[in-house]
């Protein structure tokens, strides 16, 4: 009888473990899109870690009211290079680094001239490999660039070229989609802890009186 009970106990543990593994691998149907319009900051502020709580930090980005009233921009602010203003050379772009991998990133360019704009995505917070890129060689306002991939950890955006140094550009409406954790990952960890406790209790010797 003890053998049958032990076998049944082991079977139940195996079934419960398999269930938790399958459940933990079920992805969230859709991760929430995070959108940053920079309008909660003051002009002249370096963006830096202002949005760290949202999972992203910026380098070379400063808030400006330039082009904030153009069609598609969310007034009053946009961003440009913290040193070079709207002349954002491809060799010294605005950089956004993510705290965790994201699957898509978009940003809109305003007052884009002949030099165009480009958005590059990488799989590391520095260096790494190019995951995807998007560019626009045309001019205009609200030119939206979008990149996608399963392990984007950094993006860089700037003018596509710098053939006309006086040709400036600003950016707005920065948005990204985090890569979702498995839907039941926390439940899976909790289940493993429960199984561990159950197993330890099962192996404890009975007290005899």
C-alpha cells in the first residue's frame, strides 16, 4: 500500500510540473505599447533618465519647443541633439537604451529636409548587431520610422546623412513595445517552490510516540 501511495504521489507531482511548464510558456497576447511625447518635461532639459521608470534611458537628447506645433507633433515639445541641436549627424546620433528587450520601436521626424532620417535597432545596450533599420530620404513632417525584432535593446536615430549641415530635424512620439514575459512565469516559479516544500514534507520521517 505504501508503494502505491508513493507512486501516486510521484505521478501527481509530474503531472502538476508538466502543467506549470506548459502554462508558463503561454505568451501574453499583447504587450502594452509605451509612448513618450516628451511634453511632461521642460524645454532645455536633458532627457537622460527621465523615463527610466518606463524602461528606457536616452543619450544626446534634449527637449525643445522647436517644431512642436507642426502637424503630427504633440505640442509643445520635441527632442533634438543635446549638443548639435537639429543637426543630428549619423556618427553621433540620439540613443535610447532599454532596460529589457523590446519587439518594436517607432519615432517620428519633423522638419525633415534633404538629408532624411534613419532609425537603427541593435541587440545590445552598446555595440552588438544590427537587428533592423528604417529610413526616409524624403522631407516633410511626421515621418514615422518603425523597426522590429525580438531582442532590441538599443536604438539610434539621426539624420540619414549630413550633406547639408544647416538642414535640421527634431523627433517626437517615441514608442516601443516590450517583449512580454510568459503569461504564467510568476505562477511557474511559485509552483516550483510549492513542489519543493511538498517534497521536503513528504521525505521527513514520521514521529513515533
